[in-house]
C-alpha cells in the first residue's frame, strides 16, 4: 500500500484543544481500518490510542527469536475472508494449520489409541447434535453446560475417554469462544457466519496486517481516553495528554472496557445500548510461549495436549512453522483467569508439569518465555467477546448502532463474525461508510 509513513505522536499540549473532523478511539484493527478508509475519502482523522503501541489485541512479540502472536493468531476461513485477501494482495507469507496433525495423550503419557479417539470424537459429534436439537426445544436460553446435563454424554466411555471428551469440549468450544460452557448461551451458539473451516497462521506475525492499515494516519499513542462528551455540536474527548474536538467519533473500545465504565460518556450511552453491553460476555484467554534448546515433542504434530485436567488446555508446536523449538500453551475462560493471578514462573511451572507428565522428567528446561494477561490488561479487560446466557446476536447490532454523532465498531459489534479479526475489520469499514454517507 502506498502513502506516507504514519505519524506516532507521543504527547500533546495538555491545555491545547486540537480539532479534527473525525476522532477514532482505539488503534486496533477496527479503528485503523476505519481511519484508513476515511483517509482515502479525504476526511481529516486523528486516532487516539492509550497504549504505547498500535494493534490493540493484535500483538506480535519477537523476544524469543521468532514472531509470536500473543493476541489474535489465525485467519479463520479462507473463502472470501477480507484478511486473507489483504494478505494475498500484499504477498504476506501464510501457513495453514492442519488439525488432523495432533497428538493427544492420557495421564500416563501414552498416545490415545485410534479406536479411543474415534469413539470420543463420535460422542462429541453426538453432543453437538443434541445441542442443535435443544435449541428448538427449550423455552428460554440456557447455558451449554446445562444443555450438556440434559443428555448422557459419558455413558459407556472409559475413564480416559471421559477425560478426552471433556478435553474435546474445551478444545473445540471453550478455546474457540474464550469462555466456559456454563457462561455460553445455547440459543446464540453457532448462530454466526464463517468464511470456511480453514485456519491460517502468519509466520511473520499478524502485525503485518496492522502495518498495512497505518500509512498516512495521524496516530497519537499514550493518549488514554478519560471521557467522551457528545451533543449536536460535536464530540469532545479528554485524554491524559490533551483535549480533542471533532464533528464525529468512532468508538472501538473493547467490550471489557465498555463494561467496566473506564471511559465516562456524557450524556450516558442510550439505555438500549448499555443493556446490550451488559448482556454480552467478555472472554478470557491466556497464552504462554516457551522456547527450549531442543524439540522433545512430536516434531510433525501441529498441536498436542494431555486429557488430564490442566489450566493449559493445549500446546501449539511453532517448530513446524518457524523451525525453532517453541511451543505456545493456550487456556480459556476461568482457567485463563486463574492463571492471571500467578507469576510468570508459576505459569511456566504448570506447563512444565504437563510436559513432564507427557514426555518424561528428563526433558529440557525452557530458555525463554512470554505470557499474556488479557483479562487484567486495562486497555482490553478481556480477550474477545462471546454471547453470554440471555444475550443474542442482535445485542451486537445494538452495540454497533450510532448514538448521536458517536459511531461504534469492533469485533463485539459484529453479529456476523463476532470475536474475529475479520469481523473487527468489516465493522471498521461499516463505521467509516456511515460517516462518509453523512
């Protein structure tokens, strides 16, 4: 993409009011997409970002010798996905995840037999099928955990197979939605849209997509927004580093930040919108990246896991993509929240307990690690949104509705593609169109 280099201003005169046509709050993918689109249409735009970096919940770390995405990692679906199209149009290298290349172990460190895997996967398919049936049978919304109790999923399974079924529920549902079964709405489950089942990683990091959106943008880092005042005359935004005024503003704050009232809106957001914010859920998702001196896990496996309960549900093998002995542990929902209260070393020791139980006590120790704490990150207060019990996809549409001259975008405002980068990107385009159409 052409254009000038982005402007990353670190501070502004505290008493100086700066004016522009459109303020975009948040330099994640939704905010940068909206700002970039408005800039192409000759609108004056300033992007305000509280962090000292751009990208929001896209965060590529390089400290272990390879680009590791500690936030969003995958392009979900390649059939018309706009993020895939951006990558292809800019010759960005991609790597397709093979979910058929996984290794699942029991509590003795033995691989589950093909027969056991077949039985458990068949039972998981039955559980999902029953979920779909119950959606038509229940009179009011219930959780997926409640829906699970309305069947007999473990009947006829061995103890190891029961553990494996629980693991599959975490792997396929809780990790996908960043929430526990007892938090997730049955009626809203699987109601969103997809671009197909293919999942694709970035060997060079997701930040490459972010960097495509920044040329020419006026981005003010370290501008933590305190309040947003809006009326017919325009919008006034107060930050730790100055005051800004504009005709319109696009709010791309994560759902968790909106739920905790971190930013004061004056007047208050419409009751209808606030109720939608309160009904939706903000998920938790933790990662730990560990680099070792050598590969001691199955080198050809894209992922592996142990069915015995652990906060780290599974591990992704980055060696197949980066040719470096790095694995990334993933943890969803309440498991992730429990990890965030631990030190980095304690998190790593839990992972090492898993790895020793699976691969033996003589495995090497890590020589580097990086961990995440998205639920306690003040700029996110969670990983990504999910539909909690009692919420609906229409709540997301309500969240995305304008309020006066405030416009809203982000993954949480997408009823078609919630919780995804492509959803946030498309919502940024939508908000930019709404302003341009004025």
